[in-house]
């Protein structure tokens, strides 16, 4: 895969990461209705803007090495933290498995971004980091596609960022 195709692939992942910000299934408290779950999950998704902004900063002209790594790490931490926070929501039984899968995908995506951050060379730009890690980029793209399908299935409109 060429650098441009990798960059396009991760750009799609950045958009789809915005779709992935909901899920989970806490064990405490009563189950939420579908409407209440959707409302609360959509509200939590507002945190995705921070992760999206960090990913955009990693791609900024002049960002290299530790700056790229730091922004990827921050975005990964936001996504992982969001997954943890959403785990406290207790969805209706009928969607619990999908909500849990979505939370897992979100946490996996955050972990993947931190792995990518760990592999950024001292002079690497964002595209260079992508080119150097095609296997990880494919993994992130697969996670993002899975998350997008779950968001659509769960009808959590608040998790969809304008593209």
C-alpha cells in the first residue's frame, strides 16, 4: 500500500473513530431504556472531538517525531477513557452484546493509536509513521469499520461526526 493510500486509509479511520465512541455495559443499576441509553451514549460522544482534534494535530504540517507521538498518545487515551466511562452505562438486554462489542472496539482503537505512537521515529511525520506501520494501520481500519457498523446498528446518531 502506498503512503497516500495509507494516509487516506487512516484519514477514513479518523472519521470512523468518531463513530466509535459509544458502547459498554455496566453491571450496576437498572438497565436503561433504548431511548435513555442512546441519549446518554450520544452525550458521552462529545468527548470524541478531543480525540479527533489530537489526530488532526498529529497530521499538521511541521509535526514530527515526539509531537506526532504525543498527539497519537493523547487521542488513544481519550478513546480508551471514553470506553471505560461508557462501560458504566447499562444498555437494554437486547443490545447489550453490540454495546459491549462497540466499547471493546473503542478501547482497541485507543490501544492501537498508542501502539502507533510508540512506533513513531524521531523525524517521522504522520504519513511516514503510517508508511512504516501498514499492518497496524490495517488493524485500525478493521476496528473502525467494525465500530461504524455497530454504531449504525445501535442507531447512536450522536456518535457520528460530520465529515
